């Protein structure tokens, strides 16, 4: 039985059985059948989680979500937050962090990066369980010293800033074991790939009717920027100069456009794009956003960023997915899931997002599960991959995700807050929105919602236009801090616990605009990089081709 499956099978066993299983050692990257199939860039650091043994003495630390699940099920108590982020594979300048215990049935552990100490303990008949992860040998950007403490009954690991806390609790400092990332958040932006001739046909048609321009997918955005009376009559003295990308109005079916977006995103430390993906049930083919996703796959720098597809099955034709077309859709999705830079979880599984599940069959749990099962089966048979499926809680009860065959919920926006038309309401309810369900979860941050450029193209009744007059950059900074605070106190499974979905890269008609613009430059991305401690050289607003 593969190591991960063996650990998960322990969920119903007693603590003694767990202890026996853990003696074979933590899971390292090269033991994982999924991980061994390769990530083209260096593996991202993963959360290092602390658990207290059922008896209250003995600390277990693990970077493996499967082991965390098994230990929790057997009575170990996960402690809030993380003990930093360790490497999951060997690399230059990093060394193995070994996990040992005095006897095979002990429930307390000692961790060391010293081969000399390891060998000396093994000579005294200590049990080496394996490698818990990898730590840097020297300090570096974003790294914090990881230290070992003891109180004579157990050993603990903690980041250097917690030293006084542990000394005051009666522990003594054993010394450093290496350097780890204090935080490592994987932040990715929702990408709305409709700014091309094959994109938003309603916008293109209505731009011709209202503004008299042919084949313009920037209708409304361009016009509010230019001072159309539809803007000035209804919202006088408003500054619309942000409604132009720093790289100019673009065609996102061109690879050079995506190359610039990738450079902008990665320079600020973003890890991935989450592409909306639509299916036309009438034509029985992918539609609307396909051109932008194709351009991404042709971009020369695509391997510098990960991506994931968000299947948007709306509850109306032609953007729904009937059960009779599940196999065809699953086959189409393999093209994206087979890519080396498909976003993976912390245990190495490729992620498939479902941004709207309401249009999968009749939207029932049973028919959503039928879709999820179809994609899973196709991924196993064609790619040899066990995928990780996440369903957007917008329009879907996050507590029902398991009943729908998926692994976890995630979010992109907060519908009730948008309807309230208040960013203050969003900030107030943000963490409660996350906590509508327990278990694994992908958090999100809403930058803004402002659909005024849709008037009168998509909405002719100005009273129905939604926007948040109290939104500000200070408010956005607080929203980002709220997600960090939620992570810092989290006791959820670690599978995707450090992942954040950002709304949005380029929802220009809805006000979700993280990409640099002519007025504000990189301001949104700068806030994200600072507050999330993202790794990157600093945002480049207008990269050259």
C-alpha cells in the first residue's frame, strides 16, 4: 500500500496503532507517487505543523498532510498556525531534518539536522523515522532560525521569535537546527480571459450599439476612462483614470499579453493564475475564455508561474454542462491537468477548481459528484494523477463539498458582502465567511467590486448597479491582514492551508483589478507582497515584451 494511503487508513484506529505506523517515518517527497512525477521548478516550501501527543507530553511535527490527518484522527491535537515552512525536497544549501524517537513505541520525538547527533543517538538504539523535511543551513531572505527546546520531558521546535515564550514556560534552548521560511503563502489571482474578439460577445455587441465601435471588448471600461456622459451624469467628480491597464488596452488571446501579465504577477510574488473556464453545451466545446488560456500555454515564460483551471458551469444554457457531456468535458480538461505547471497541493496533487457547480447537471450533490468522479477517473487513467478538487462556495454550501465528491471548498468573492454594497461589511464578515465550514479550505481576498462600467451595456437600470463606495486601499490592506490572521490561528488540514485566491487579476467590468493600472500602478500588488511576505523582486508595472 502506498505510504500516503497507509496513513490515511489510520483514521479509525487507536493511538497505539498510529504510533506503530509512525515509526516507519515521515513521508518525504521522493516517497510520494504523485510528487515523484515531477515539478519543473523547485518545490515550494510546505507548512510544518505541530501536534501534541494524546497524553499531553511529546510534540510531533510534520510537513505531510496525510500524516497530519492520521495523527489528528488518533487523538493528537494540532496546534494553531505553523512552525514555519520547510523544504520538501533536497536543494543546494539545504539539509535534511531528521526525526528520531527514543523507542519504537514512544510518543515524543527529537529533530536534528546534525548527522553526527543522529548517528550518536542511533548508536544508543534510538529509532530513526526518516526525514521530516529540509532546512536551510544559512540565513537568507525570508528565512528565520528554527530552534530546539527541551524541558526534560519533551522536545519542541519553535521559530526564533518565540524563544522568550518557551523559556518563560520552563524550556531550555538546545540550539538551532537550521533556517526555515517563517511564512510562505501561495497567492494566485483569478484570471478573466475575455478581453479578445472571441470573448465577451454581449460587451462587444452592446459597445457597437451604444458607443458605435466595432469589435471592441473594452467597451464601457474605455468609455468611463474617457469621460462618457453615462459616467459623469450619474457619478460626477469620480476619478476613472484607473480604468486603463499599465500595458494599455490589450488582446489576451496574444501570448505576448500573457507574457507581460506573468512578469507582472511573478515580480510581485504571485504563485499562480486561476483561469475561468467555460463550456458551451450547445456547441459542445470549450468557449469564451479558451483563447486566453491557450495564449498562456504559448507564453515563453509560462513555466515561471503555476496555473489552475476553474470550471464555471452556470445554471443556464449554453454555459451549463449536462451529464451527457461530462466525459467530453473531462477529456478537454486533461489538456490542462497534464501540464507540468498545473498548481499542486502541499502533498503534490494537481488541483482542479470548480468556480460554479450549479450548472453541473441539475446542480444536485449527486450530479456534481458524478462530474467530479468522471474527471478523477480520466486523470487516473490518462495521467496517473490523483487530483484534488475544490468547489467555490459561491452558490454552493461549503458543508456539502464532501457529499459532492470534492476535497475542499474555496472562495473567490463574498456574495452577501457584494450585495450589501459595503466594503466595511465585507471586512467585518470576512473571517466568518471563511469559517462556514471546517476542514481544508482555500481562502480568498476581494479587492473591490464595482460594476459601474457595465452601465448601460449589460445593465440599463442604474439603480441596480452594485459597487462599494467605501472601498479603499487601507481597507484592502486590512482584508489581506485578515486572511493572514486567519492562517496564523488555523488548525485546519495543511493541504492547501497557505493558499489564497485573489479576486481578481482583470475583472475590469466588475472592479476586481489587481493588475497594474495607469493611475495606481502596482499599488494592489505592492500591498499583497508586503502583507503576505511574498517572494519576488518587486512589481514591474509595464514589462517589455
